[in-house]
């Protein structure tokens, strides 16, 4: 909830991650991890992981562009993609991968920062400058239920920590 508030206040604590997807002949649409917010850049690879790996940049297209293609099942080496920003996002390739090679879709994506998992000993997936704001914000949120008399003071501490992190 706190990282959602950070985003709502204009601080998008996203990170960029390189993700690789093996493509299957005849399959146009692939489900992406739900943590993906946006695809930034994408390229098609053949012979991935080998010395003769070949990477070809592929370009994004809009929903309208994709809808205008009359034969969406045309097969060939994919050179365009349509990113559909759903709760669980998808990417649709055009042309649809053919069987001429083993293709991989490699893409850089903005992904959501992960919440902490205190029992497992993990720390929040945030830049260190935001730790104080996250702790102060969490204390303020919890105080509203468990220590209402401290809420006002904790809110002031949170606002101050927020101000320092954001500058």
C-alpha cells in the first residue's frame, strides 16, 4: 500500500529488467509477468547464448495499427509488437513466429518494485534514500489503528522523511 501511495504521489519507484521469452511457431500472443508495467525496448534473437547470436530490434505498434492488419496469422520472423497493458499484460507479435529458426523475444521492461517479506528477512526493493520514508510511512499507517494518539506526530515525521527522500 505504501509503495502504491508513493506512485500516486508521483514517485515511480520502478526498475528496468531484461526479460527473455522463448517464442513458439504459430503463437502470436504471450502473457507477460504481472509485475511488468511497460515494455521499453524489444529485440528478437536467434542462436541465443551462442557466439553467433543475432539480435534484431523490433518496433512497437499501437492497438489500432495491429487491428488494421488484415492477415494477423501471417508467419515470419517477428519485427513488430503490440504491448497490451492489462492487469496481466500481454504482447502480440507480428508476423507470428515461423519455424525457420528458434526465436527469443528479449525486452527491457519497467517492473514494479517488490514489497518486503519480513519473515524471510528480505528488505524492501527500494533505493536506500527511500527507506526512512517507507519506515515512517508504515509507522504512521499502523498508528491509525493501534496508536491513534501518536498518529499526528508520526504523520509529521513521515512528511519530513518524504520531503528529504524526494529532494
